C-alpha cells in the first residue's frame, strides 16, 4: 500500500459516523472566521435538532471532537474527511445547511468561499444546484442583522 493510500485510509478514520460528519462540516462553517460565539453554537444546535436524524443525539461530544480534529488536521482537510461520510441522499441537504451557516451574515469571505469550494467538490454537488442554493440563501438572509 502506498503512503497516499495510507493517508486516505487515515483520513476516513477521523470521522466515525455520518452524525460526526454533519456536525464536523457545520461546526467548521461556524468557525470559518476562527471565532465561535456561543450564539453560533446555539443556532447550530437548533438547526441540527430541527432534523429528524438528530432527535435524541447528544451534540456536545460531537462539537468537542470537531473542535479537536479541526485544530489537529486543519479545516479544509477535516471537511474533506467529513464529506466522505455523508450519505448520498444527504449531500445536498448538508451543503444547503452549510451555506446557510456560512452566508447567515449576508457576506462571503475568502475562507468561506474556500469551504464552499471544498464542500461542492467533495460532495459532488452540480453547479446548477450550487447556484440555486446560493441564490435562495442570499435572498433568505437579505436584510439580516449582523451580529458582532
């Protein structure tokens, strides 16, 4: 086995479940600016708990794991590893939720653009769908109050 294959296998072991993958991606999105506010974590918890998939799931340990792995391996590499664990039928939903988190303030910074690029490539989201999702989220968030 080559060192590339070893590394690839190692990447997949970072994220053990699709729950971890969802939280890892979305947590990375709220921390794209390297600042995580309690209000952002609370909003992310509400977002995840609005999904049937997360009913009864304790998200706190998943946040801790996401924080540690993101710091250890780097944000974009961690997001790529998370994407490998997302089920096919969940890919567009996770992408839309990630964009909702990233675009909540109505602006798109360089770090956020990098995350969108990695997510769209790793989740294999078609460009037409990407455009639709971005357009809808920008419309939805137009006029939002910017939180400091």
